């Protein structure tokens, strides 16, 4: 794999990530990539409207994108980000899931999730969360735009902090120009801070891990073009979870008592609703 960073730079990034629970990387996407990816989002919205679901006035997302288009493969396989991710997670780095997220202008600034940890909402099971997520900004995120915010060290030193006890104005806002990537530990407490004068925020999000025995999510399908790929530039187990059926018990798994005939978008809304109730107690 090509080297984008020196050993010293990688060591510094890993040290920051291990301490703070996040890492901000500017220029993770080129201007041409941003333009092409932005167009790919528009195409997917037009061609696959049933894949999109609205979770609040401002928030909509698509969570099973990869079977429909190869336009986002280059983001998942970004050599620059993989170099950082391998330094953090090791050589058994594996891909977990991918989604497109849109945050639209809204007068309703009440966030549907509030402060939370990803994958497992049950506070008592917080230490079971092991994945690392990457957000790629396709639009500029200024101080007046909806933004991703995080509570530093809440994945490790402050792991016993309960999201329900975090003040609304706490945390660090991670702003940046289009092309910025933000890596964060899924165990770190985070939120989307909504701003009343925001433009639309567009982000791509993927999750990665180095665990081989279970998967974080059953909503993202990994198509044959990816898991049949033989590319020496990729980690050897990168798409190894394409057929893993052992899904971690959390917001990425359909509960056994949910109607099997319910559309996937409604299943996800119900799983998220139950996850929020677990946070409250």
C-alpha cells in the first residue's frame, strides 16, 4: 500500500485517536472526488428512492447503497484512510457497513437521537463497542452548519460517562471544508448538533473493525464485486464479513419479535426507537 504518512505522523495520529477518541483529517477527498460523489448521491436518490428513509425533520439516510452502485467503492477503499485505519486497528482491518447521510435545513433543532454511542445503546454494554467509524464531508461544514460533535475521551478515560448525563452544549464541534474526514471510535459519545441557519450537510459514513467473529450491522449488503475482489492493495480480510450472520445485538440487528414482513426502513426506525428507550433506562 502506498505511504501517505511517515511513521512519526502515523504514531501521532494513533496517539491522538487513542487519547481523544477521534481524528480529523483534511483533504481526504480531492475536489474531483467530491464532485463525482456528490453527483452519485443525487443519482442514487433519483434511481433508488425506496432506499432512503427519514428519521427526523432534518435527517435522512440510505443504508444499503453498495448493491446498486460502485460509485462509493473508492471511498471505502481510500488508500489514505486505510493507512490510518490499519495503524489504529491492525492488519486484520475489515469493512463493516456504509451509508449516505443528509442533514437538511430545519426549524426543529431537537435531535432525534441526542447524545449516544453507536451500535449498542444499552449503557451497561458500552464496552462491547469496538468499531471505528469514518465520516467524509461532501459539503463545507462551517460554524453555522449542522455538525458532528463528540465528547473527547468518552471511549476510554470517560467510558463510564452516561450519554443521558451529557449537557446539550457539551462536546467538540468538528467543522471543516468539504473533503474532510473524521474518524471516531463508535464507543465515544457523539451527536449531531443542529444549527438554525444551516445549509444541507452531506456526509458518507463507513464502519470498520478488526473483529472476525461477528458483524456490527445487517443492513449493509456487501456485493460480489467487492468480496470477490483480489486486490493486493487492500487488507487481506477487508471484505471477509460479506456472509457473516452473527450480528452484534444492537441497533444494527432486527429483533426476533419484529414482523418479518415489515419494510427494512420501518425495521430500522423501530430498532432505533427501542435503542433510545434502552438509553433512558
